């Protein structure tokens, strides 16, 4: 977005998002709108949601809600007209109702820099609204319209019978050169290309995304820690939920990470526990690990939670609930311990379905058995790293998880797909 120089007021891009309804109405499109709204607001844009149904309290904080009741597909007049339209009859009051909608929308859209229109150009649920937007486009009332197309009436086996040749139904299959079209999948891109009679390359595909913060059930503290550790963008996250003691063989773990990094993957290893401040040997061991990490150039790949708190240079310790959040974000439990009385992390990992790579400690050999990848205490770091690489290559679950984490979180979609859309329109 643009900012002003000294003494000037900053210019903030104003985005309008249109749909029949927004939250708390439950629906897939409404959920996407909420996610988009949060992204825009978090990046400093102004967002105005324009819909027939919704509530301000259910929307992301900072969004403005403009309610125009006649935009709701369930508005009584819209329902009455839709019944006649589905039978192939244009109601006598259709044009007047549509003109009133256009009159209500005009001043709002005129003041917007970017207008995102969800499904209204391709679904039949409020044809007077579709006609109103076409009218405003023809009058040049608003610029930079984006038709975000999730579903299409004309090609749907369930709703195709509700539309008929002619006006206003043909609006739902009319291509406009002044509108940028977006679909949510390549399949939909091809479908819309055929429907509108335009090249598929003129339609951009922007997938829906997921929010790892919500899906992983991260607390505010957990989310901040995950972001500081940089766990969302990596290829593999190894977790060592242990205290920093020589028995945990952390120097061997550094050797394994170095080999993984050399193979070309983006790897993170997280050691959750602190050194014992009352044991000089543990403190010295921790310092030696920091020096070894620096020598091996693994400062970003190997992260101690103890050094990763909100206040630099102040030791940071976390409790079990926060460790549990790291379990949910990480991919693999790594336990190269010289010795363990039991090895509780293996049970914790097993309960949530996390793969385990461990030396032969009681929890691994007696309980994990063949479900745990056990390597001998004399195994080389090269061989253990190769075991991990083969697991990552052969596991479809891990491959899919990595692809989604890196490319299909809402934040990744915003950075890689939505912001370039602004640039193409000359708005960013």
C-alpha cells in the first residue's frame, strides 16, 4: 500500500467486498470473506463489507459493515422475484428494484479503490443485484472490479434449470473486459472460461487457504513463539521436548540438522527445555552448544526455546501446554538420547500421531516397538539424516502438510497471489 511523506496524510487503500451475506451467516463464501477481511486489515487496508445480512460484531475488528437489506438472497422481495425468474418469467418490478439497488450502491462503490464481488456475477440468487452491478459498471461508477467466482449457476447440474436464455439470466454468463475474474481452482477456471467464452489465462486462480493459528489451536503466546521460531515456512520441523543436558545428546542432533540442511531442505529443530541454572555443567554444556551451532552456521536451523522469548537475552521457559502447541506444529519427534529413565515425549508424540525417531530407550523399545524408528547409539549422523529424508520423501501426509503449510496458508496466499493482483491493477 502507499504511504505519505512527511507532513502528508497517509493514503489508505479502500476495499469493498460484496456478497449476499457475511458473518455470522454460516457458509463457505462467508468464511473466505472473513479470512480475506482479516488479511487486508492486518496489512493496513481499509475494508468495507457490503451485504444484505450480517452483523458488525461477527466481523473482524476494524471492518466496516454496510447493510443493504435488499442484497440478501432471502429478502422477501428477492425471494418472490426469484420464484418467478426460476420459472422463466421476469417480474414486473424487477427493473425498478434493480435500479434502487444501483442507487444505494453507487456512492459506496464510487469511494472504493478496489471492489471484490463474490459470486454475484455467476449465481442466480439475487438477479436484480447482478443487474444493478452491471448497470453501475456500464456507467463507470466504480473501478477495479474483481469477480471472485466460487460457483456457477449455468453449469451446475443442481441449479441449471433455474436460469433461461435472455435477460437477466444471460448476465450470469456474460464476460466483461473491465472485470478481473478469479476462481478458486483450476477446474473452476476451465469451467468459467467455457461459460464466458474467454481464454482461461485471463482468469486467475487463487485457492482458498487455511489459518494455522486456528487449526493448530495456538494461543497468543504460542503463535508468537511459533513465529519467532519460523516454523510455518520450513520443510521439516524436528522437535526435541527435553531439558538441555548432556544425556540428551544434542550435539549429535546438530550434526543431523547440518546434513539435512546440506541436502537442500529448509529444516528447523526446536529444543524446548532450559539448562538447569543451578548445575554449572548444564550451563556450560548449553554454552558449548551455542558455540558449536555458530561454528556449523546453524543459528536459524537449530533453535532453543530458552533463547527465543519475547525479551532478547532473557532466559525463556515454557510450560507443558505451550510445549503441546509446538507438538502440533512440528513434524517429527527426535530423541537421540544417550540415556533416558523412560522417555515420556515418545508417548506424547504417539498420542497425537507424530512420527518418532529415537535411540533405544525404554519408551521407544518397550512401548513404541516397531511403530518407532529406532537407531543405535553408535549410528552415524549421515545415516540418521538419510532415514529422516527417506521418511519425508515417502510420507504422503508429510508432503501434503509441507505443501499446504508453505503455499496454502492464508498468509502465503495473500503474499504470493493477492498482493500481485494489486500490482497488476496498478494499485499497490
